[in-house]
C-alpha cells in the first residue's frame, strides 16, 4: 500500500504539491488524474524517493522508499520511458539492473517475453520507437516481481493492441493483490482500467473515490430528444410542453433537445399529447471524460483561446427560444472526497454528507504548479 500524509513540495516560491493525503490500496487499479502541471509527476517522484518532500511524508507498505531493503523487489516504476542509455541493448539494460538487485538472469528473458520484446532483446535502445521504449520501461518495472507498481502514462506511443495489452496487464496485476498506481490523460482508457480514482489540481486533492462514484457525482444525466424534421415547429412546441411540465430544456447545436427533470416515458407522453412526432428519445450515459472536465475545469493551468480567424468560417450563433436554459447538475449523494469549489476559487476538499472522519486537506492559497 502507498500512503501519503500532508505531502508538500515547494520549489522556491512555487508549490508543486500542497498538503496531499491519500492511500493507494492493493487489489485495485488506482488512476491518478489531473491537468498538466497539477503535480502528478512530482508526487510519483516523491513516492519512489527521487524528490524529497518539503513537508509531510509518503510510505510504501509502512516504510519510506529509501528505507526499503532491495527496493527493486518491492517497488517497480515506469516514470520516464526515455530514461535508458541509448547505446545499451534492451537485454543488457535489464540484466544490469537485475545484477544490481540480486535478480536471477532468467527473469530478464521472462519479462522480455511478457512485454513482447524477445525479438528486440539484442537491439540498441536508441533505435526503439516510443512504444517499444514503453514496453521496455514496463519490463523494468516488472523485473523484481514487486508488490507495488507505479506507471506514469504507460500507453503513450502504443498501438491499439498494445493499449489493450497494458489494460489487461494492469488489471491482472491488481487481481493478484498488488498495488497498481497509474497516471494517465486518456480518460477513455482510465474508465476501462481504473477501479478507483485520485484526482488532483494545482497540487491539491480534488477527489478520492471509486470511478463510478466519480462519474455519477460529477456528470449531469439527461435525455436527448429530437423532433421530426418534417415538422418545423415541432421542436419549439415540444420544448414549451416539456418546460411547462417541469423539465429543463436546452437546445443542442445539432437541433436536438437536452432534457433534465423528466423521465423518458413522461417525455414520450408529453410529445404525444402535444402532437409532436419524435425521431429520437434516448438517455445520456455520462463518461469519465465529461466528469473529469467538469471537476477540473477551473484547475487547468494552460488554456487556449479561440483562433481569431475562426470568425471567418464559424456559423452564426444559434438563437435559442426563451424556454431554454442550462440544466443544473443533479445532486447525487455519494461517499468519498470531492471538491466542487476548485482550488483556484480557494475552496477546500470536504467530506460528502454522511461520510465519517474529519477533513484531511487544509485550504491554502493555491500557488502556480511548475511541474
């Protein structure tokens, strides 16, 4: 198990990680999410002893990484796939690490086969593609058969087959009772791989909860409704009927309606009563990407503006009827950490209603994250 308590890292006046506390438990794939510059890499470096915390501490199975005897056998990490001497052959690279850690030579050939590099074992790593480098990094992490594994963006550069292989590998390692901590920006992949999520922004904890809990709490459920194109007034008629019935209605750019506050059978009955023919009536299934964007929208450090040339080809803004408004996110009581006020607004992570325990994160002024 990995446990961080009050973990803080400052570089001069800049704070990369701010009072971060969490646990990564065995038997699960725990996803580590956050925008660029949120402090994820710095946190992972502190876990494996590459950076010293300014304050707080982090332990692996109750001990700091530096105190673990023969750490390679306890912890495996892929933090930078390029951190390999380009003149070394893949097998030589792994063999040197194995010899330093007292790992049998046969294990080198085993992990090369596990990651699919047995045919490239004699090649120099400077000729490796990004995907091959990732596979070699994963082989290095697996070399000592450790119980705790950390992976920073493990699927970068991999093709679809390789991504599927990494996903299955992570889940298999967790099923064996290992602690698996994975950082990634691929939300679709995290949704398929991670059982639990730790989300940070500007170095501070935003969420620590199960993946499905996170999606349910940070996503708005709605119905998507489309009136038949053969009735030019059908959309407005339907929107008015739905609003009078207590629904909240928003027009989407493609002409469909987004409806909250009404169940699908009720929407169907109202459409029938209003004499409106429907071409679409479907529930919206929230995604991890949607939930993540909603949670971290104010914790993003690097944001772009619209290309000023866009006005040359953008369509005219859509004029919406008076009954349309943005639906409010539903109130879904869940247990675990969440933080509706983002760090930029000076908010604090707090326990959901009904959750035991006290606050584990203290709000401070949010500095810029430089990592």
